[in-house]
C-alpha cells in the first residue's frame, strides 16, 4: 500500500514538474552512432555532440541489458513511432531502484521533449 501511494506521489510531482516547462533531470534520449545505440541524459548532450551521432534510426525498437551485479541488471530500450513531419521516440531506462521514461520528438534533427 505504501509503495502505491509513493508511486502516485512521484507521478504527481513529475507531472507538476513537466507542466512548468522543465525537463526532468534524468530525461534520457537515445543516440545512434555507427549502427550502435546508447542512452544519454539530455543535459549531457551538449558535451558530446559530433557529426556522427543521429537521433533516429531505421530500426524501430531495441533493448540492451547489462549485468551490473549478479542477478541485477540495467536495461535501456527505445521505441520510434514514425510520423509525416516528425518522429516520436520513447525511451525506458530501468535499474533495480527506478525506471525513467522519456518521450521526445525529432524535428529537423532537433530534440523536443514531451
């Protein structure tokens, strides 16, 4: 019961935070480079931007899983929904303690958080 209440409070806080036009600190995007993909916090993008990086791929979804300790895993997945003038990307970064969902649009190689 306590966990359900806690999850509802966190959801409420994140919704309120998003309505203020701010992006959550852990907002995670997917970056494609040389047929590979990796997760990156949006706030760190400006530090690593190169011409080889793309934010969209022909592969509509994928998942990576890393063993971080025995039976403990970190997973990162993305799903791309193609549109007429814009593509939408949803990412999920999950570790044993939390799950971070992020959704953004790609318009003219620009990332627009949703």
